[in-house]
């Protein structure tokens, strides 16, 4: 019978193939970090790609038992089914982490740690010579994540929305919740060459205010400027405390222009300027621009 370590290794290699992972250490992190440690006791409520039907609500199902092997697949597992709050899909979240290009010794800020699984994946990838600062806005989840991650002393879990400056610089930011814009404190804390994965989402009444759909952006700090490009799409839980409701509809309209428009964006501008045809999404403090 295959033991759990072998099962986890197969899972890691399957995600590597599905997600085309390139970052050294990320696959090893998937094979090392026990996902069940960062979930509440099973059986678990789960969703797979096949559980989503166009035009209908997603259909959850329950695993047959609490065997940890049930959750070593490319599925999302519920943290709180009543709130539609899930531990993210490995084949999606690892693509975002891969884009951050983390390495041993990297300093990472994670916004939206949940129960800590992907925080642990990041921490395993950067190693004990690195640093991971994680924020979780839900106080109960933050406390559980802190306990789950206690075996990794280079991880610091804090209760909050990550809207205040920490006084540190980071090589990578993973924002694991939908926002309307990047916060100034995040961009200011990005080290030269650093990267941030940023899901910009618009909420819709049909999905409820807690879920939004949008585009996932990779922003890289280059010589004081910020390169930007889309790396995917997402339906994700909306961040609390850091969204700007006045930008929600504006962002939705920008996305309705389709890939022919958003794929031309190359830059995140922070300088004050008047809106023009080169501004795909223009806000007071930032602009996603084609030039």
C-alpha cells in the first residue's frame, strides 16, 4: 500500500506537470508540506473543476472519509463552507507562487493566509534563511494559522488586513484575495527586482459581495518603475478592509474590454497624470497603462 509520503510526492509531481512549475524548491515544498495539517478535521467539503457548471452555482461534495489521501488532488477544500471560503486550488495557486520566483533566503509577504497551507508552501520554498510575514483578516483563522505554522519559526502570522506598513522590504508579495487596486504600502515595500501577484476583481450581485471575478496581475519592480502583465483569471474571495468600492464598477467595465485590451498593458504607473487612451484602468494613485 502506498504510504502518505509517497502519495504526497505523486501529488507534487502531478501539480508540477499540470501547472508547468519552474521554481526550484516549489515542487519539493508540495511534496513535503502536509496539506491535512492546515485543514480542519475531515471528511472535507471539496470542489473540483468538474463541479463548476456555467451559469449555475458551484456544487460542493463531501469526501467519503477523513483519509488524508482524499485531499492530495488538484481540488479546493473548504475552510468554511457556509462562507464559500476554500483552501485554494493547488494547480492555480502554485502558478501564482511560481511567478514570484522565490528562492532560499527570499523575504515574502502573504496577504490572506487562511489556515496557512500556502504560507507553509512559501516558507518551505524560502527555507529557514528566508522570512515569511503572513496576514489574515479573520481573527479565528489567524490564530489557527499561527498554531499550524508554529513549527516554522521564520514565519510570522499576524491578524490584520496588511494595510499598514511593516517597516520591512520584501522580495515577493502573494495577495491571496480579490482587491480593487494595489496598496501604496505594498508597492513601497517591494525590493528592487521584487514581484507581487495581485488579483484585481470586481464583485457582482449574482455572486454575492464576498466573491469577485477578475484578472491576476504580476507586477515587477524594475529600476524604480513597475512592469505589469496578466498571468491568469480568478474567481476569489474578496479581501476585507482594503478594497475601494468606488473602483469596483470601473474595474468591471475595464475588464469587459476583453483580452485584446488587457493584454496590451505593460506597466503600473504611480505618477500623477490625466487619463488617456493608454490607461486601461486609471485610479487616483495608480494606473495600469499600455506605455
